[in-house]
C-alpha cells in the first residue's frame, strides 16, 4: 500500500535514528567509516531523496519490532529497527549496505539485568567484502571488547533484515514503476491468516495453525503427516513427517522443523531458527 501523505516526522525517521541516536554513522554506505554524519537537512535528502521507504514489523516470541528500509536502485541502502524486548528492555539497530553487502552495524540498547537494573549497550561494527574490519563496544559507558559472537550476531541479523525487505519486493517494484523517481512509502502487508492455498496443501480436516516470526505461518494437517510452511511473499512448501527418533519432526524443501506440543521451531537453509506458537 502506497502512502504519500504521511507526517513529516515519518519521512525523517531514519535520519533521526542515525543523527540523534548514532551520530557517528556515515551518511552513505560508501562513505569512509571515520566521516561523521552531517546534522543538516542535507542528510535527510541523502537518505530519502529518490528512495522508496518500506515499513514493516515482526514478532519473535514476546519481542516485537518495527522496521524501516530505504531502497535505492533496487537495493536496500539502510534498514533501521526499533525493537521492544518486552520486560527486558528496548533497542535500536541500524544496518548500512552497499550493493547488498553489510557495511556498518550500529546498535544502542537498554537491557534489564537479572538484578533488576538497566544495562546500556552500544556496539558499532564495520565490514568490507563480508569481513569485519573494526568496531567498538561500550557497556554502561565503559569500553568493552568486541567478540566473535557480536560479529556473528550482526551478520545474522543483517541477513534476516534483508530477507524481510526482500519479501516486499513485488510491492515496491510496482510502486517505483508507477511513481518514477518520486519519494514513495510502502507499508509491508501483514497477513492475518494462512492463504487458501496453504490450507489446501494441509489437507482436509482440522488444522493446527502456528504463527511464527517474520509474518510466517505453518500448518499441521489433521493426520500430522506433513507440515506446510508459508513464508510471506513466496509459495507455500510441504515438509513430510520424518521417522521417530530423528533430529527433525518435519524436513524438506529447504526447511526443517521440530515440534513440541504448541511450540514449533523452524529452521531455513541459512540455519536461522524461527519460533512459532499454535493459535487460531
């Protein structure tokens, strides 16, 4: 859905996150990491002029997030996420890309500790050709070492963010054809229920429907002989049930799944785990 009549503050949301939250970030993914981001309206134009802004949201367990991506020349240039970790805090993350490759990762979060206090974490990482080239980390304002888990997590989060944007590609490509080079805003659709095709593949009888992160559905048919996975923006696929005692309960077509009652864990070809819960 194209929305060209939105409040001005929404047009500047990415800039506010970059300049207000993480002022050190470069204005463009191609800019040298040492160049400070300008704090003028020119930076706003750099992020949104001629770009398509795609917005969406996702849920993983009790955590939820809103995201906003700037698309230019058919590629995500910057993705910003505003995360809510329920009772455990909040976080803002910025991914900067060039030609589909992660160039910069920046995070500022507030996490509640087991003792009930608040821990402030700030993390900045730079990448080139898929390799980490440097970074810094602070915990409660004090320098802390950047470890391999930080780097691995940043890459995995960037891959997941790109996939969320990718499923909206048909919508924003069509908008670009209609709008030309003008500014456009697209709200990523949120499916309320599995499609008729997904239900058909699950077979007749009563279905168990699982709602998953990233607006994804999974359905187990009445006999439990197969699991239908319906990624947003893609055709549903069927996973046959596996023999008892194996690592996975369902496996096939690039997906694997383990079911424990009303909980289901999916895994795609990247190895990323996606949590699902049974619901109507």
